[in-house]
C-alpha cells in the first residue's frame, strides 16, 4: 500500500499499458520491447523504461518484457488482481449504461445495485434498483468497495456526503461537479461535457 | 481559426472555467476575481490570469472579471457559440445513454441519428436509429459536424475510416482504442475503463 512519488502522468499511462499488454497477451504474443510499447502509446522507449522503473522494472529490457508477466504485474499495480463490489447512485441514462456494460465485470468490478430517488423498475439488466432511502441500510449490510455517482450536479454533493458517512472511500464521479471530500476519500472524475468541449475547441482551432 | 501554442493543460482547464462561470452567471453573480476562480479550480490566481492571458486577458483583473462577458468569451473560444449536428455510431448502452442525455442539446450539440449494425428499434428517445449500411448515404445528404464512436474496440477503427472517408473531421471516441487518423482529423477520447482503473489504483495506493 501507499506508493509515493509516482507522477500523475505515469498513473494515467498505467491503464493504457495494461490495455495494450492485454491485447498482446490475448493475441498470444509472448515478448514485447519497450520500443514497441512506446510506439503504440506514442511516447519514447526510454519513457516506457522510466515508467516501469517506478515499479521495479519488470525484467530485462535487452530481451524485451515477458507479456504474461507484465500483464500480471500491471494488473496487480492497478488493483485488478482482486474483485470489487460497486453500487451506482442515479439510475438515469448514464447510471443505466454503466449497469448494462459487461466490460467492468470482466475486470472484476461487480455492479451490485442501482439507487435512485425515483425507482421506475425493480431491476435493470439484472441489477436491482433501490430507492435512495435504502442506501444507508444497504451500505451497512453489504460490503461495497466503490460507489459511482451518476446523478445531476446539484445532488452529487449530498450523495457523496451520504456515501462517505456510510463508509465509502472510493467514488467514481460522473456528475459535472468537483466534489469536496475528506483526505482519505479517493475521487476519480469523468466528465463527458468537458471532453466534448475539448473536442469542440480542437475542431474550431484545427491546425 | 488556428490558435497555436496553447498548452494541453490550458485547453483542458477551459471547460472547467466555463462550467464554473456558467454556474456563477446562472446564480446572477456579476463579477468574479481570479482568486475566486483559482480557489474553485484548485490552482493559483496567477495561473488563472496566465491562462486568460492566452486569449487576450478578458478585462481588468483589479475589478475582477465581468461574469457575463467571461461566459460569452469562453463559450466562443470553446466553439459553444454555434450549433453542431452529431451522429452516434453504436447503439449499445453508451450510445443510447448519449442519445438520451439532454445536457448536450442545451450546449448546442444536436444528436441527429444513431447507427448500428443491428437495429433493434426505429427510434431511441426520439433519435432515429439507422443500419450501418445507410451511413455513407446519410453523411452525403446531411451536414454532420461531429461523430461519436460508441462501438466495441474491434470495429472502431473501421467505423472511423468510414466516417473520415465520408467527410467527418471531428470524432468523439468512446471505444477503448487509440484511433489512427489523418492529421486534419480531430479525435477526443474518453475512456471509462482507464478512468475506473485509475480509481482502482488510487484506492489501492491511498496515502
């Protein structure tokens, strides 16, 4: 626990390495060089080696890296060597899309329940949907690792408070708002509209 | 067209400024200082002024910024002072969630059609759903500015090629793959699983 001094840029590259290495492994490729990884990721080979050095290096660079081992090591670093229970608060379009997405289960993220103020159906894609007033009891009775906030911006802060009060320490936030949380709570934001606006900016300022 | 030398970090902050300034404006707040904006965004006041300086400064800092004017200026920089027609390729969970999301229309992004190999319903949330083999004709007959790729990774590259061949120059990519595109095509990626893995990493390496 508690790797320190790893830069944001390296942390953000880890899932990209993982994705590429998984694809290589699934294609039965056994070894990969830092220069091949570098080319795929659009960085330099020395950057790849430097990134890996943060985590002990992953074996000899002269022979390239053992793909299976690399996959296992990076999965473990990302915490993908275990399973997690998730709940989603907000059963709107995004909440439902996440509940329906099969890719998360494959990586060990199990979506256990959806919560919403306004319950319109009892289950969605096999995931039970509960009213918000059940959230506290549910969190007391179930071991939940991650909570997804997929509500409107104006209720996200209240939802976060309630989740944290009931022991949630990791939040994946889809609401377009920066949540204020205690230091021991981890929040990862994903903002659709910010991404769309960057696209719009780049389209306008095409070079 | 063609602002040059604006850093990636500044571009990524623009939507955050826009979001905050819109909230201030909607709350009828007329002026805002760089230090208030800085606090909200978690950066320094001098960084805010430096960011704005890239675009001409937006008025005197001693008196703070005029919120309405700032909103208008940043909207224009982001290209949000006009309307766009979008299509979505891939009518799975994510494609449908995007088609159902009302927030985009408010900012001028109109979702005109969904495309999928396997058309299960003729419309979704009022958006027509067409089979993939209609894509080429559709793009010839309609003025489409942005295309969203919400397919599986393994078909995203083919979809991108088809879109580009038919004149699309701006792609919002939700497929977990880095698309290879000609230089004049703009791609903005949004990767759910990368974001989730970063959350998982941070949860494991909590400090």
